C-alpha cells in the first residue's frame, strides 16, 4: 500500500487525471455519431498516453531532486521513499509502454507520443533543460496540452473510428480554450516553488515577477478568455449547446474570482491550493465540452 501511495505522488496524479480526461473526452467527441463503440481503442490510447505522462513527470523529478527537497519534500525521490534506481525503473517502463503503443497504432498517436516525449525530455534534461527558461518551459506545456493532445489525439480517434480527418469547429474552440489554460498552468505551477527555483537558478516567471503579479496577470487572461467564449457560444451556437456553453463559462468566471480572492501570495499552501483549482477548471472545461458535443 505504501508503494501505491508513493506511486500516486510520483505520478503527479492531477496530471494523470488531466491526461486521462482529455483522452476520454476527445474519444467521446469523435465517437458521438459512430455506429459502434471502440472501447478497446480508447483503452489502448489511454495506456500509451499515461505511459508517456509517467515518463515525463518522473524524469522531471529525477532531475529536480535537490530542488524538490525545498519545494516539494513529500515527493518520493525527494523524501527518500523511492530510490533513484526505482525512479528510473518506473520512467523506463512508462517510456517503453508509450513507444510500443505509438508504434502499434495510428500515425496520429505515434506523432502525439513522439512529440510529447521529445518535449518532455528536453524540458528536464541537460544540456537544453528548457525548464530553466520561462518562455521555453511554458512552450513545452502549451504545445503538449494545448495543441498536440487536442488535435492529434482527436485525429487519431476520428481517423480510426470514422475514417476521416475532418476537425469540427468545436474541437478548434476546445483547443483554443485549453491552450489558454495551458499558458496559465505553465505560469501558475511555479508560484509555490519560488524559494527552491531561486536557490537553484531556475529563472521562472514567478521568480522574476513574484506570485502576486503572476496571479493578477493569469486571472486577467482567463477572464478575457471567458468573455470571448461567452461571445462565441452566443453567436455560433444555439439551443442546448448555447445554454451549456454560456452557463459553463459564467460559473467558471465566478469560481475563478472567488478562488483568486482567497489566495494569499505570502503563504505557499494557499498558492498551491489556488494552482490546483486551475486544474479543476481545466477538468471542468473538458467535461463541459463533452456535454456540448453530445447535444
């Protein structure tokens, strides 16, 4: 049981949920009008992509042990609950599963796995170690979460199920929405880690600007995106899709403002709770778009 608990921490479970939810929703959006279910395809894709997810977050922890001893001392490698050898075994298993899944499936899944593994590797590993540079660190997260997953995984399901590569407008809107969330998550994820990042010369945007300014900018960007989404759903959609789209983003905006007011930029636990609330909004977007696609 202790191993499973530590594996839960090692996997950065909120990222696992984000990956799994995005894949399930994209599958549902592709399979809405399909005559038969393709659950084996969904399961196969989930296993391959979660393998890549474990590799990426695990590699980041292996290269950040000393930083995590300051920022996230409960993580298995930083706390000593997992040895470095165990960490390597887990990420290589994840890597093998991801590569095998990509090679055995469509070219779209192979591209998804390949691009994600490449960006995840150069994000963490020297000599590039892109996480040192706030622009390139954000680029890696935005590219994977915002673009690669939404377009290529959807095309993987669309081609496998419907034998077409047509991308509906709703997918473009979803990808644009998640792109904004990916930017915000890339900015906010470093807010609780300023102390350790500064000590190890990781020049994140939070180190440069401070948690309060990053929060203010991020909340403003998200609120503007909600306004744009409200207009899009009011103009381009009708009936139940319009109602759900408008209602969803009104509620998200209210929730964001409430959580923003509660965040204390001088307290790390408060910052961390605020950051995890961005993931909740990220999850809600996928669930909302899945609901809209079924109407």
